[in-house]
């Protein structure tokens, strides 16, 4: 058996093209690869191109901080304590009212003297008084939860500063104990697998991998740790709205980054930022998230235009990716009144998210709903062939630091589909599109300028497609080439796999 690599990712794997390609290519190179992802419910396993995927059930027991599970005696003494009592009391009032309705109906049907009727009136007054009291306590309880979630009170702000000053980078234990959920779920599984190398994707799994490495070393086993940094954490939009969350993640990353034997990332600018942030002794290897080319694999790719209900001559612009508001996708809906013949396809991994529902509602308001097509994602190895039926690939990101510093996955997908592009003026992608001439650039968030760029591309699409003949380095932008960079990192750390490379 070859040397064992355990990859860690904090999602369910299926929507993450990068980790899927990493696992499959490492397995093809001859390593034994087990990819551990997160499951909210039950354990699952499946094969992935020679690798083994296991989803680890991970609870959310630490989503609440310690003070959030205590009764707020000083802040609001009449509020309910955290737990089921509040819900129980609300249901109890419903039960009392149901019983009153039953008693009233029974008296109406069966009759009764003044005594039972007086008793019913007294019970009704008592139940109404109890209901008012419970509603008041419920409002207080809700207000306490909201204030604790916002952590905006002087007490909460002081507590955050206190723990940060007292514990430094270790303060995440108080500021965001939810990180323990990952450690407690994944740690025992990693220890049991006894890997030779741990590949930790992103900052939260960095800590899980670093701790597993140290435990193994304490037990006498030499384990290497690769940290795959997908984004620059200080410039990232927080995943959770709690004001303590960013400081907790930054401290968590800083505490565990020194234990990485090698760092991998997605772009040269991000590599520069990681060196400056963590004082890395060696430059991170750049492994871009480029498409995996599979030809003649027998997969039947859905027909994009058929799914949209349009013919080949109807102008179609497409977005493919995660539907996050900071990615500016709604501009593709807002611009449609100015683009009367154009249709929009949104191929998104989470079509049920509120942002997508708001875009659909906005399309109805603008009278363009018949030209907006919300479609689910296809498997990552089918994306290029699927989107190639469109006329324009759109990347409308807003200005955020992580958007500025790399070429995103959809950029590479659009390139291999040889689509003319319309991209916002975030730094790295805009510079590349201007250099190659494979599309037009518009001012981020400017609907009128976006419509201008779309009209330019549609007026002469072959001008932009011509860039793919000689100015776009498609061969370098393949997963085969990027996988060579990744396996090179592995070989430096644990040597060539014993099974040898697959043909």
C-alpha cells in the first residue's frame, strides 16, 4: 500500500471542485488518499477517482458561547433561561386555551349552571394573564438573544477585549468555541487513519490538521502538514455575523500556521500576502483551481439552451458559481431591461438561498422573469462543456480584497469554454482580460456600464474569441498542469508514492 494522505475540508465535498480534483489527482499519482468532509447528519462514504471520501458527522454543540447558555440574571432577570423552558411555556398556554375552548363547547352542548360558567370565566382570566406574562418574558428573552448575538453592549465589547488581551491568539477558545466542533469530530478519525501527510484546506481545517500532526509526533510518528490557503483571511467577508468571529479565526490561523510544513495557495498575490502575514520561511506553491479536462468519458452533458428553452441564436449570458451577494450577480438581472433580447442563466450551487430567491423576485418586478433561468450546478468536470453553449461568461464581483488578488474558478471555466467575458474591474481578473482581449471590463456594481460591456461583446463576439487562438495560456490553465505543482509539494515532503504513477 502506498503512503497515506488524509485531506480535510469543512464542507460536504460534492460542491467543492478544488478538493475533489486534488484528491483524485493525488490518488492517480499513486498515493492512498482519504478525503474527510463534514456532514451535518450521518456518516457517508464513496469513491472519487481512486480516492475515498468520508463525511464525518459534526455537531454544532459549541455554536453558542459559554455566556450564551447561562441565564441572564443581571442583564434581564425576567428573561427565560437558555433551553426548552421558553418553548414549553408558550405551548402550555396553547394547551390551556385549547382546554378552555373544549370546556366552553361542552357547556354549550351539555348545559351547566352558573357555577361552571363562573369557573370558566375565572380560568379564562387566569389563562389570559399567564399568556401576557409569558409573552412579556418571551420578548425579554428574544431581546437578550439578539443583544448577545450582536455583542454590541459595553459589557460584550469589554469581554471581547478582555479575552483578546488575556489569551492573545488563543482567545478563539472564548470568542468562537464552535471551532471545537471540528476538532472533536475530525481529530479521532485522523488519529485512527495514521496518515503520512495531512492536507488541510483553508484556515479552520489548518488547526485540526496541526493538532493531529502534533499528536502523531508525540506518539513517535512523523506526519507532514500541508496548508492549502484558498483565501486571505484578513480580507475575507465573515461567514458569521458575530463581531467576535473575525478575531477568533485570525487568532486560530496564527496559532496553527507555524506547524505547516508547506503552504499551497491559489495565486501569486495571495502567496505574497501569506508570507507577509505569517513570516513563512518558504514561498507557497501556487496551485490554481483550473478545470479538469475529460474528453470521451461517456458522460452526457445537459443541453444548456434546452434547459433555458431558447434556440441557438438567442443571446445568452451565464454566471456559474456560488450565489453570494458580494459577487454582484444581481446586476445580470438588473441590466436585462436595457438588453431586450438577452437571456441570463444562473448556474448556481445553492439555488434555494435567499439571495437567489430575491433575484428571482426582482426579475418578476422588472418584467424579465421569462429571461432569467436559475439552474443547478453540474459536476465540475462537465462545467466547461455545459457553459460553452452560452455567448458570454460573466464575473461581476464587487471590490473585496480576496476578489482582487486571484483569477477565480469561473474565469478558468469560461476561458476553456472559449467564451467572451464581461468582468468587473477587480484588479487581477480585469488586468488579465485587458491583456488578452478575451472580454470587456465594467465598473463593479454599475448596471449601465455592465449593459454597455455586454452590448460591445455581442456586437462582435468573434473578436473576443480570437484571443483564445494565441493570447490565452490555456495549456497552463489546466488541472493536469496544476496537479503537477501539488504532487511536487507532496514528493518533497514524503517522497514518491510507493505504487508509482498511474499511466
